[in-house]
C-alpha cells in the first residue's frame, strides 16, 4: 500500500501567493486604519484639552481683573447690552488696578481701562493705558478666544437684589456686586458649548 505525501513538493501556486498577498494587504490596511483612528482621537483630545485650558485661563484673567475693578470719575464702570447676528455681543468697560497683563509690560502694576467685547467670532480685550490720551497709540488689543458665538454679561445689584442686563455706574452710583459672564462657543459638536463664570466685583477695601 502506498501513501500520498502530506506536502506537495511543487511549492506554492500563483493563486496561493496572490491570496496570501491580498490577505496581508487587508490585515495591514486594518492595522493602519486602527492606528490612524487612534492617533486622530488622541489629537482631538489634546486639542480639546488645549482649548479647555485656554478658556479657563481666559476666564481666570477676566475674573481677576473684574474683581480688582474700581470706580473712577473720568472712566465710569459700564456694562452695555448688545447683539450681533442675533446673538449676545455685550461690552464691559471698567477701571482696574493690579498686576497688569499687557503685551508690552506683562508685570507692570498700574491703573488701566479695560474693555471686553465680542467682534464677530472673537472675544476681544482692549486696554487703554493712558486714560487721558486723545489718540489710539495707548490702545492694545488682544484676542482672548475665537469661535465665540455669544458673549452675554449680567450684573447683580445688591441694593435691589436683582440682576440686570446693563450697568451704568453714573446712574447706579457704584459698582455691581457681582457679574455673570456667559460665553457661547461654536466648536466641533452638535450643540454650541456654554461656559459661565461668576465674579465678585470690586477690590477689597
């Protein structure tokens, strides 16, 4: 009785080689796709974390400057209610003193007038260092955040125990007790993101 050999001595056929190559290509494609998706997810997470850190830093700067704000006869504390494109675009203008964060002198301590406002999709910070200047040479503008859909500010009056959408220190004779800042952001998400920050106003005496 004769036995058929278990392995053929003729080697692999062309069809078998092509099938093996195709299988390796499919596996490689799956592996590279998984790696690409993983890398993309990591990049998105890092970008989101970076944006989150930037926003928190922005709100912290705004809170610190508002907390140190004060009333000045030449530059009254103002909160203006406005809209752009059907979305809130409020403006806050106030005097503040303390560690001034400017572009040219980041560690100076002085009295400056600061304006926060929304310009299209940017949250802007405008600083006037010369309070009595008649030109724009003393103005510094800085973009605090982009992709801003809405910038809404409300003001708390302790005397009447009410919140209002505007504030004029000339009429109300003083500063608001607190401010609520609300940023609406357009990000890569189905719904816009809303961030709120409460601030107690006025430097401690």
